[in-house]
C-alpha cells in the first residue's frame, strides 16, 4: 500500500506536526492496508480560517478541530484519492491543553478521526459512534497513544 499525504500549514504555528507524522498516523489505519494506494490532502489552518470553513460547509459559526471532505468518486475512477482534511491548529492545541493530553497525540487522534470519516465512518448514531471510537482507540494504541476517550467512560 502506498499512502500519499500532502500537508499545507497555513496556521504558521509552532507545534504543528511534520508531514511524515501525519503519514505515519494515516498508514496505521487498517482499512487502508487493503488498498493499493491512498491519497489525502491536509490543510492546517488558524482559527479564522477554521471558522470560515465550518461556517461555509457546516453552517456552524465557530472553528472546530477537524473537518473531512470526502472525494466523490466518479464511476470507473480508480484513483486512491480519499479526500481532504482541514485541521484547525489552535483548536487542537486548546483541546489538548484542556483535556490534559499531549498535543501531538491529539493531532494523531484528529487525523485518524478525520480519515475514518473520509472512509465512510460516522458517529451520528450511538452504535456507530461506539464502533468508530473503538476503532480509533485500537489504531492509536498501535501507535503507543493512550485511549482518548478514557476519561469519558
């Protein structure tokens, strides 16, 4: 399996992981091992741009941690393109501080969470949320990262 990850850091913030970290996290997702290739573009943004994306696409007037934009495949398209993620650096950093988590670990969690959305996973229904959280927890554990939901259980 080949995973291509493209990262554009528009946030200008220290502490944003390098492209190889995002790639390592995405490569840890078991579903992707079944594919010949996968491609994800990640844009890391500041709070203003994060708020703008959330307002335009979700009609919510605040910056959120990660937004996923799945690629809508045309019939016969065999590209590995999964879609795009928008990660809001100040929100991820703030949440990590508030939750007492390592910021890098929280970036890993948000990246995996976002890519799972690109793969069709969702958490709107409790049963689906439990399945998605369990999958995230297993993937993160494989990376040596603690259960991000432990304090909620």
